[in-house]
């Protein structure tokens, strides 16, 4: 296996009695796009700031290529940070903003010009090099901030919610551009966001943080399809959660009894017979049952039908009042509110998880 480029070992940061980051260990591979995802206060930004050198760990180590970074000041670390606020110098041109860091490092003049042009071409802004920041759109200013970081050729690029100030269309465009830059340059990206769609779009792996710890670490598809807890299932994407009792355990397959039915699901953890858990099913995996459907079936009452353009969302309830959402097949006429119907899904699409 390739040795990690970055290695966080039992990293902890306390502010008084509060553990903002609590014993986090994480390895990041060379060239990887890894996202720290989580709600406000989960510890993701504090973790990034410790890697950058802006916060000092209470305990634990940060290694790069096996060498400790923890005691190095930010300007001596082979990495750069891009923030949500662009912090461009308003009195300088785009070119001079990008070149500023190289001038401070007293790089040769000819090399400054070449590397600045190269960085602006990477973000497709070479034709705007003579403009002032105020003459650029928000998306273009963010690209300048990226170029200013890339021009230093860092081993690791740290990005702290850099797209948060952009409108939806620009944000989606920049997500793809960032992923392409990561693949093109081979620079390791560590990205902080609270936006789960952003994390799923760009990341090779996602570390979902909760209360200063990593709740689950894995690839986007794994995180979406095989959450390890109710928190992960609820945070990443939309899901239905049914409380039930686990029984008839056979390896990865379990039977979960919920009000009105006994259902089959898969699981990643060990269960005891009779233990309570949650059955998670994504709305897109639920479909109308036929008259022949006898297993993995739930009977529901339709409450609302909402057409969103892409899908028709059917909001329903079980007999005990539990809510259920499904995406209705595009070619079928949707049900009306008040209708009673059966729904089903393939057993491997239901995941049995704990709290």
C-alpha cells in the first residue's frame, strides 16, 4: 500500500472543557480528494486549521511523509489554504494577486511570471490577468484565490468551505472544476463542507464528523448506500427510518419487525436477537407493490403528492403514523391523497443500522 501523505494520529483540540476535536486518526493518500463533512460544531474546520497550523493541537500528531508538522508555523508547511472569503488585494491586478506569494518568497522574476501564467491558465483566467478583483464575478474571484494557492505548488491544498458564498449554479460548476484540478495536478485536496451533495460530487473519500469524532469514513457510494448509523443515514441524502426489532440473523442478512410487517434487510454490524435498531430505505428504492407482492411489503396511506420536475415525491404514513417518502415511477399516474397502497423494495436496498 502507498504510504499516506498526511497522517493524523489521535488528534485532539480542547477549548476549556470542550473537545472540539476528540481523538481523530486519519490517513490521507497522495493525490486524494478527501472531504471533512459535518454540521456546524462537528470539528471539521478545527481539524483543518490544525493541519494548516492556525490552531495548535491539545494532543496528538500531524505527520507529512512521516515527518512531524505539529511544531512548524503555517508558512513553513508545504500546503496552502483557500477560504470562503477570497481576501484578494483590491488594489492589485489578478496577476499581481496570484504572484504575491512568490514575490514574498523572493522567487526569481522570470519564474514568477511563468508560474503565474501557468496558475491562471489552470483556472481558465489568463485572459483576465490585468483586471482588478472588483471587475470579476464571485466565481472568478474564487478562481483567483485558487490560482494564488496553486502557484505555490503545495503538496496539500486545504479548502475551507470555499464555495459557500457562490450561487447554486456557480457552486455546481466550481465543484466539477475543483475535481478536475485535483485529477489534473495530482495535488492532495482536503475539503471542508457542511453540504452533503458537494461532498458526494467531488470526493474520493468522505469523513463524516460528529461531536469532534469521525462517525464514518468511506467512499461516496459506500457512505450513501451503507451508512453505519442513523446519524449517517439521515445526514447524507434523504432516507426513511423505521424503528424495529432485529431477529433471524444470517450473516449480513437480518429480519426486522416494524409495526405491521416483518422485513428483510442487510447490515454491516453484529446484532443480538431481539435488539432494537433502525431500518433505512432511500426514497428512490421504494416502488409500488403488486398484488403478488407478499414479502418486504408495507401498507401506507398517501398524505401528499409533490411534483418537483425531476421526480414525483409521494409522502405517506404507516398505520402507526410513521412517515414514509417514495419517488413515484415517472411513467405511472401518481396516487391521490387519501389513497391506500402497498409499497416494496429489494431486500438488499434496506440497511439495518443502530443509533
